[in-house]
């Protein structure tokens, strides 16, 4: 473990040096970020290797996509994305609350700068709006997390636990754009440049969920099961708000913004599942890993599918269209057509929801998957054009390959998550 | 293992055919289905000599083992899918060229996209019926949906994009409901798997989800709203797969679930039966009110799918009837949709049956093929006859011979007669009567030879040795699942 930590620190050092030297030689930042990600991947232990590979791939594609924009901080932006990817790789392997929260901040803060990137200047107006919401979200999340951690030492947490839980979930919701706290999402997604938004909508969504899952599992107690209804209702509201918003929107970026709101609602259902499976046996809190790994695998696959899709679609918006079959593949992955990645994500989440008896949420998730079909098909149809050998199409091709990985049924991923879930339960 | 390679052939063709010229791609696609057709036929004759399953991989619980299932039920469906897909592929060569020209698109490049989607569509159906795990089955069910949607969306008629979406949304809802049912099966502690051979029970909730989902997919009266649009506005080769093969696969899914646990059907037999008969008769009468030939055939499909649902309720004999009904409807309807396509291609988009009449004089070959198609639907001198026999046998077997059973037998017989009635009505209205144009037209052989091959097969399946090889095999499988003892009749 110490070697892994040393490798991570080394990767951070390389990133920092790359960003410094990129002021003189811009490509330095790019290569330094790639080297840092390779080191980060090498530091991933076997149980989270598949996860690491996915983050590595998404990180590299995000880095490459930055070449489509001429930003004024060229070089540093590579460093920021590299930092986000490293923190995302790291969070799954840590069992330290402080490091989990540090990873959350390391992923959140770079987006404050990235969101302002645009060609020939800085998009300050969007930046202010985004930062205001994000700071508020991060503060809510951190306070919620600390309260929850504190309740672990109390014999009777009671109301304090509920307060911590609600603050944490609200902070998470604001951070990732779960309705009704999604106010910033459509405005920022439509006003900012598509490339930084593709990063915010992809890589930046993963860590907050893992952090929330980790904290909620770590602090779970007998009250958890009764309070998950709060998260379930939020998830349901988000699915409907997102899908109805996307159905009634015309601007592509706005459709994708609402699609994010809906997708975050789907992923939030994992938060519903995980604490419910904490049971008290002979006075001890026992985690049932057979349920957690399903929820964890489902949530992560859905986040990866969301990341791949958002990168592809936002790059297509930037490039004024991309190859039509690629657009359709991404749309089908979002819809949840098997054997694409989106399908497996939803399937595992559904399985875990049925396990814990949230049948009504299963029904809502299924209905929402169906009502999302028209806008994804419309998006694919409107953004789809003929083949051209350009950066946009290569990026789209790369993300389609990611969604196609699950053509090999992802038992391999499920087994990895099983080992990981067991590790979490052992730690607790 | 050899069967696996035969099933892989059409899958390989999916990726090779788009690289070839339209003619070669068509021959390759057709051959890729004809070869497995003969291998299935071989297995049907050989009986227990062929492997009953091929293991693919083990998935964590609750998904379980993923394997291919090679029993007689799968073979019967597989044989039909191969035969129809191979022949419709040939029919589609001149038809789709004509369609691309009509749409003012580049024939060569569009054909590449079309043949890829067509092959993927057909192969998904083929693999679906051999899937030994419900999740694998669901994957192929969704693949058929997506490929058919793309074909309608890209090459359909009228408001094709709207129709495509209508089809996609309805069938996606059907699919996810079915998936919800599968998930409930998987999480039942008595099962903890989705492998067909490992599932021991299907709870009422799971059954309800699957049943409603598949009612939409079949479809029967009520959720049928998407079908006349989709089948009428799809490019005709797609209609010739969609109506004969795809919708009936809902019957296949219901059959597989019923073979595991028949309790849902036993509990709700009478309401389902009444609904199915009413649906079939209502849709049968609706045929008379249609003026668009393809739409007319679509309503006939709704009526014929009522047969499938009726058969599902009628115990082991009914289930044999279900399989044979699927085959006969597939043969008949593929011929009829292809005939409609032939008329569209030869008579410049003609679909209005009020403007038809006497077409036998101008296109006698297509007219003759259509007659064979309607004979299949009516159950006259084709395999459809066996289907109707087993359905009636199922009624008698389930309800006995008494006044009560007459209340079922008479509507069922009327249901059968209605198909014959609207069949001859359509033949007279479209192909006979006063001809609008007596000039005999030269038409491509692709427009009728494949149709006659399907027609001949449908007749051959009525007689030994094909029927005597197929039906005992079907009985053996269904009898085993249903736990019926004694000597097989």
C-alpha cells in the first residue's frame, strides 16, 4: 500500500511539473498527464484494476478532447484533468475518510477553472454561477460527512444522524445535478464550451458518488433503512424532471443537461440500496456484500456509460456533428439497450433494488428508461453526419468502444466489485 | 459444437456482407441462413443424436450459466427463422434497390447499411430462440427491436421517423416489463439464476410483468396500436420479418415461461382465453375495413397472434399448436408481405386495395404465391392445418367434450373460419375480379421464386417425413416440461 501511495505522489509531482513546464512548452502538460495516469493505473491494486482501466480510458479521452479547444491556459488544463482522473482512481482504494473527502475536493475544484475555459478568453459569468453552486454543494457534503462520521462514536445518533444523512445527500445532489437541486445544470451546460462540459459531465460525476457511498456504508446504523426513502424520492424526482426536461428541450446541450439530471437520478438509486443492506446481527452492524457489489457495479457501469455518452455527444456538438452510427450507439447505451454498457448498469441496479424491496423505484426506473428513448434518438439523428477522419469522430469512436466492452458479459467487473465490497465490509 | 459454428455463420455474414456488392451480399446473407437451416433439419431428423445444449460461460448469481439450448422447440422456431430470413433476403435485392432509387439515395452505399442491419436483425432472432439464459434472450430481443427500428427509421414509408419511434417506444416498454419479470425470477431464492434449466418457479408477479410485456409485443387487441403503423410503413422486407417472425417471438417467450411454471395460465385461463378469442375475432373483422394492403396484413397479424395466445392456454397440446401456429403464420405472412412488396415495386407504390383488382392478370406468379400465403393463414393444406388441429385438440383435452367445451370450441372454430374468410375476400379483391390493367408485366424472379420456396416448405411440413420428425420431438420436450406421463400420443 505504501508503494501505491508513493506512486500516486510521484504521479502528482509529474503532473505539477508538467503544468509548470507547459507555460513554456504546451504539449508538456499533455504528456505529463498521460505519464501520471499510467503511474496511477499501475498503483491500482488487482481488485480495482478494471475500475482503474475505465478511469484511465475516460481520463485519456478527456485529455485528448482538450485539443479541440484553444484555451488560454493550455497545458494547465491537462494538469487539471489529470489531477481529477488520479483522484478518481485513488478514491476507490482508500479506506481513510480524510482521503475520501480530499479526493472529492481534488475532483471538484479543477472543474471551477475548467468550466470557464473558452476560445479567446474566460467565461467568467458561467464560472461564477457554477462555482457558487459547487462551493455550496461541497460545503454541505463535507459537513454532512463529518456529522455522519461523528455519529459513529455516539451510542444513540438519532436526529444528528438524520441531519448528517440529509446534508450529505443534498450536497451530493447539488454537486452532480440531481433534481430538484439541478438549477445550475441546464444553464451551465448550455452557456459553457462543450469540451470542458464534457469533462464535468463525465469524469467529475464519479467521485462524489463513490465518496457518498463510502461514507454512508461506513456510518450506517439501524436508522439508515428508514431514511433511505428520502433518497429514493429524490432519485424518482430527478429521473422524471430530467427526462421530461430533455423531452421538451430543443437545444442539444440543454437536452444533454437534462439527460444528466435523469442519469444522476438513476445512479442515486444505488445510494438507496447500499445502506438498506446493512443489517444488525447479534448487536453488530453487518454489511451484506452480495447486495452491495450489485449496486456498486451497476452504479459504476452507469457512470462510465454516462461519461462515455456525454464525452461523445458534447464533442459532436463541438465538432458540429459526428459519424451517425457512433451517435446511435451512444444513444442506445443511454437508453439501456443490451449488450451496451448502459444496459448492464441499469440491470445491476434493478437487481439490487429488487433485492431490497424497492419495487416501486424499479418500476419508475423502467418507465423512465422508456420515456427517454425519443430524445436520445432525436439527438443521435440530429448530431449524426457522414464519416470524416477528424478528432471528433476518433473521440466518439473511442467512447463507443468503451460502451461496447460489455459485449463480453461483465461478470469480470461484477466479480471485481464483489471483492471490493468484501474489502469495504471488512474495513467496517 | 458443430451447431454453434452453424449459428455463427449468419453472425459472421453480418460483418462480411456489407463489404460486398449488393448481389453478392444478398447471396451470402441468404446462404448464411440456408446452411443453418439444413443443419437444424438434420438435428430434427437425428433427434436425440444432436447435443441438447452448448455451454458458453458462467455468470455470477443471479444471472447464472449462459448457454445455448438446442431442443425441438428452439429448432422449430430456428428452422422457420432461417427459412424466412434466407428467402426474404433474396426478395429484398430488387426491392431495396428500387426503394433506394425511390428515396434518391446511393444504392451501393445504402445497401451496405441495409444488409448489415437486416442480417443483424435476422441473426438476433435466431440466437434469441437458442438462448438458454433469460438475460441472453433479453439481449437478443432488444437487438431485434433496435435493428428493426433503424430499418423502419431509415427506409420506411410515410412518416417513417414517427412510426419508427412509435414502434421503438412500445416495444421498449414491452421489453423492460419483461426484464422486470426476469429480474424477479432471478431473485427468487428458489431460482437464484436466469438459466432456463435452473429456474424452478415463476411467481405470479414475475409472470404478470412478462405476460403484460409480451402482450404488447405480440400484440393483442389494445396494445396493438403500434403494429399496423409499423408493419405498414416499414420497408417491405422488414415487414416480411417483423410480422411473421418478430412478433411471434413474444409467443416463444411466453411458451418458455409456461413450460417452467404453468400456474399463471391455469389460474387465469378463462379470462385470457376469452380475451384472446375476442382479440382475434375483432382484428379479423378489422381486416375487412382496411384499404391499405400492408395495413390489412398487419391486422391479420393481430388476429393470428390471438391464435398464439389461445394456444398458450390449452395445455400441452395447445403448446404444440403454439409452435406450429408460429411456423405457419411466419411462412404465410412472409409470403403475403413479400407479395405486397412485389405489387408496390411493380405497380409503382400501389397499396390501396380499392385501386387493385384483377392483378392476377398482370402478375400471376405473385398472385399464386399470395394464395399459398393465405392457405397458410387459413390452415388449408399447409402446416397451418396441424396448428389448428393441435389447438382444437388442446380445447378438447383441457375442457373435455361437453356443453361447456362447446362454448370454447365454437368461437375457436369461428376464429379459424374468419381467417379463411378474410383470406379469400382479400384474394378476390386484390388479385381477381375486374382487372384494372390486363397487361402482363415482366418481373424479377427474386419477387416470386423465394415466395414459392417458402410455400413449398409450408406444404412439405404437413406431410411425413418432416411432420413425423418434428411433432414427436416437440411432444417429447413439452411432455417432459409439463410432467405429462404415459405413452406419447
